[in-house]
C-alpha cells in the first residue's frame, strides 16, 4: 500500500456542547475521488477547514502536505465594482502566493489561457469579475485551483449555481486531473448525482455518526437510517440516488 | 508674481514633497479602496492629529507625535483585524475618543495656534529640506514594502480564504497594510492636513478603479491622478492665494466625478 495523501485519525470537533465530528478516521489515497455528503450543519465545511489548517480540531489529528492545496471555496459572489478581471483571479492560483510584483512569462500566460478555456470561460477572461454571474465566477475559481498544479484538491459545493452542462464540464476536469496527475479530490456536496460516475468513495456525515465506503455501501436505507437515527429510504430512480424521509428536506439528493 | 514664485526654492521643495506624497498615497490608495478601509484611513489620520497636539503640549516635535499616533492606531486596527460592521463601529468609537483627546491637548497647548491649524489643513509650502528628506525616505520605505508584498497583498485583499489555503500569511499582511497606511497617512497629513487625507489616499484610487479593471493600470492611474491633483493644486495656490488643500481636493474630486461619468456612460454602452 502506498503512503496515503491525507490521513485523518480520531478527529473530533465540538463547539460548546454541540458535537459535530466524533472519532472520524479515514485515509485518502493518490488519485482518489471522495465525496463528502450530509445534511447542513453536519460539519462538511468544518472538515474542509480542518484539512486546510484553518480550524483546530478538538481531538485527533490530520496528516497532509499543505504546500500545494487547490481550494475551491463555497461560493461568495464578488463585489460588482471589484477592479479585477477573470484572468487576474485565475492568476492568483499560479503566483498569488509569491513575493514581489512579478511578471508572467509567455508560457505562464498560455497556461492561464488554457485552463480558462478548459472551464469554458475564454470569453469571460477579460471581463470585470464582479459583473460575471455566480456560475461564471465559480468556473473561474475551479480554473484558479487547477492552474496551481495542486497536490490535493478540496472543493466546497463547486457545482453550486452551475447548469447541468457546466456541472459535467467541471466534474470531468476534476476527474481528469486526478487520473493524469494523481491529485486526490475531496468534494463536498449536497447532491451526489452529478458525480455518481466518478466518485470512488463517499464520506457521509450524519446527525448520529458517520460512514465511509463505496456509494452502494453508504447510500442505502440501512446505513442512512442509522446515521439519521430515524427511518430513511434510499431509492435508485433511473440510476440516480434519491433519499427520502430526512428531517432536513433541503439536503435531499435532488433529482434535477 | 506667479512666475517669480516659480523660481523660489521653497516652491521647488513644495512641488517635490507634493510629488513624493502623491506617488505613495496613490499607490497605497488602491489597496485601501479594495479592502474597504476608507473609514480606517480617516481614523488613522485624525489620531495623527491627537498625536501631534499631544506632542505639542509636552514640547515634542508634532510630526513625530503625528506619526506615533497614526502608527499606534494603525497597528491596533491591524492586529484586531476586525471585519465589516464591527470594524466600522469600533473605528467610530476610537476615532471619537481620540478627537476628544486632541481637543483637550489643543486647549492645553499655549503656543502658536498656526501649528495646530497646519496639522488640520496642511502646510505644503512650509516643508523644508530636512522634512523633504524624511518624506522621501518614508515614501521609499512604503513603496519598497508595497512592491515586495504586492502579489500576496492583492490575493489576500480579494480572496482571503483561498489565499490562506495557499499559505499566504493573511493576518500578517493585514497588520502590514495598516502600518503602511499609517505611514502614508502621516505623509499625506503634511501636505493636505488631517482633514483632507482622504483626498489623496482614497479619491485617486476610487477614480482609477472606475476607469479600468486591470490591476497594474489601476495602480498607475491612481498614482497619476494623485500627482496631477497635488502638483496642480500647489501651482494654482501660487496663482491665487487660496488654500492649497482646497485646490488639491477640488482637482482630485473632479477626476473622481469624471471617472464616474465615464464608467456610467460606458456601462450604458
């Protein structure tokens, strides 16, 4: 067995007397695509922030090389009058962390253009960032994460406000990256269906515990009923996963 | 009269000092506007007034007191790294108390009232060679720091979450930008005075941002507008004996209004 890229051991997180994560333990291997699912407030984003090193866990430990993390944060729309172009946002991924004013070489410029084209945003590259739609900004954020040649990709609801066609573009790009460069992908989402074909394992954070395994191992009536502590039904409708009966209706794996 | 004045040494010194301060103010202004720190700049500037009057009372150099006051509040705001509404109200509270202190110091100060007036409204023509040297040295320091921090500073200002994930020292940069703003403010006070600092640190950058979305060009335009406003203002005040600060703020405001009209016209296609 090769060295895992991310090791999470006995991770616990509590805010006051509210326990979000308890004894969470798993490993992520090179090239793996892991979906993190669960209702709102179950700790999906907190887990990402712990992986990023921006949040201290209450117990346990995380081992991961944080020097080249590609991060797609949960969508936050930019101010309308921000003096920045789409390509400037993407460029941050390439050299935003280096000191000095810096000049782009011709090959850097090409690399930025290529990655922008790969998310279908070539026409948006020179437009003011603040005037782009949420979905357009989101695609540029994915480009920003990819251009940094990441050793790990962490994405928080990266498909939010994307239409079906662009959801597929983004999923295909992340899938390509982990296959060609072995970059593991940790993909936080409320809806597993757009990534059903590419996901290796699912980490489900429920109100009554967590489970990790293949889609079929985790997303079934028995497991989710245990994680919710109530009867939940998991159905397969035309190849899609539909969860019925969770108290948090919003998190249902929608059939779009 | 105007042409005779143009030959005077003190006028040359004033023009040079104005240029130095305009360049550094225009440059830092871009980051101030991007981070939404206009109100913080105003507070830093007014606390400079408190520092200056405090120094006068105990018989110290008012410029040293001003720099001390600005740096103290700048460092405090940077370390606290407050956000949004909380930052807004905290600055308001500190600013009001600082001004109260300033009023007390002013009433305790028995000396020549011009010293205080100069701090409030600026005294560019009063700058001597030694002061010009200090202005230039501080400006060089700020510009070098901005050049070194440039890329991470931009990244952290626009996208702090992702910048932190890429191991940009976001918190350190927040303290650094406040200290640089404090130094710049102390510079600008000597040209336009406490009450008009925003005319050099905010207005040119705000105008530049209306004209372009290219980061490099925004910086150059901001510096350019600050330069034209300052030098133009000094020259106009030689021709007509109204306060220099009035002319400087009028020119930079004219740029701002023109930039807004231009961007409005462009957005309507």
